[in-house]
C-alpha cells in the first residue's frame, strides 16, 4: 500500500515575532528606567525618607569646598543668577539643587531664592535611606 501524507510539515522558524517581542521589551525598559542625570561635580547628598524623582531641566550643584556649577558648567557664586535667568528665559522651569550635606544652609537658601525669584519650581536632590 502506498499511503503518503499530502501535507508536509515545514521545519522553518519565523523570527519576526521574536524580534517584535525584543523591541517591545526594549521600549518597556527604556520607559521604566529612571531619568536621573548625574551632576557634574561630586556631591554627597543628604538622606531623606521621601526621595521623588523629577525631570531635571536645570541643575545647580554646590560641593563641600563651595564650587558651583549650573548644568555641569562651573561658574562663580556671582554668575549663578545670570546663568539661571538665561536657562529659564521666559518659561517656568524645574531647578534641582544638588547641594552637599556639609554646605551651610545659607547657600541653599540663597540659590533657592534666586530660582524662586525667576518663577522656577525648586526641589532638593536627596538620596533615599
């Protein structure tokens, strides 16, 4: 008897669905990763219970030896206001302060006051416990 199957099974594997899954995973991990940009100067941040992640438009860093930087550009204390005003020109932006925990509070208040005077939202960067 000559019984033969008319339908033959193909052993080929389609990779198109696998690449779709890989791209979806890539997009998922890119969107769920944190959007923290490191500051240019090494700063030892204070700890806090509630440490929220905010989108950083403008960062101001102050190290313990009182070096100042605005968006990774090292500036003097007198230049902070002019740098912030050019970066926040005509818009209400977000200013994140990366201030070392050994810096006196007067510098925090001064820089926060400058940013608030330019109608920016001010937040202080901390590390969680």
